[in-house]
C-alpha cells in the first residue's frame, strides 16, 4: 500500500512538474509574442515617420510665427505666404524678374450645350492673380477673366463656362494668360469647335 501511495505521489509530482513547465512555457511564449508585436508596431510607426512625405519647410511653416497666426484664417495665410517665399527661391524667373508660371490649360469639354474650360498653375501657390482666357477665331477675339482659386499644392484659375451663343459657330482657339505681382505665364493653345 505504501508503494502505491509513493508511486501515486511520484506520478502526481511528475504531472505537476509537466503542468508547471507547460504553464511557464506558455507564459514565456505569450510574453515573447506580445514583445514582438509591440516592437513591430514601434518599427511601423518609425517607418511611417521616416517615409512620410514631409519636408522641413512644411513643418516649419505650420508653426505660428507670432501671435497673429493663431487663428485659423491667419494661420492658413501664414502658411501660404511661407510657401510663396519658398517657391520664389525655387521657381525660375523670366527677363522681367517674375517667376515663370507653368500654366496648364485643360482640354475644353461639353456639358449640357455648354463648353467648359479650366486651367491650373501647377508650380505656384498664390492667393492673388489674374486669369485671362483669350478666345480667337480668325480676326475675332474675346477675353474672359476669372478669379484665382488657391489650394494647398497649386493655383487654379476658375473655369470659364461658355453658353451656346457666347461664341459664333466655327473653329476657335483658346489660351490662358496668368499674371500676378510675383508670377506670369501663358498656356499652350487648345482648339475646339462651336456650332
């Protein structure tokens, strides 16, 4: 009987030891997995920070330079002014000392018996400027002026919407001339037909 009890105690100790080893191993593996997951998240965050499309000038321009830039409107204006200063260093200048604006005139398209023409100044962000669409058909010439619509990466000239009777029937050419205090440029010519 004593041998059975001794054997039972030994078996119980072995099973207890196996269970203890299993629990410790499971805990260690779980801890290792949590550690690896935490490290992976940290590496991902570091990678995202390192590969983010941010340059130092953008970060600096986002910081208020004085107390006036603490309101949203003034802050946006300060950012735009900072971007304009940076661009004036980077953009080529013409013989008049003005920055050369890269003016892209989009192809005219029709919508509900109207012709819509839009354009973008791709290399400059400005809040003020004159957009002049010039339409020619032989000796006939018509100009339409629109406002500048600045955004974060470029400057957009408000689109011209031509009604059916705005231009006589025929083949027309259009170009856009852009001019501001700091920049100027002319687009390539687009051709379209009116009925």
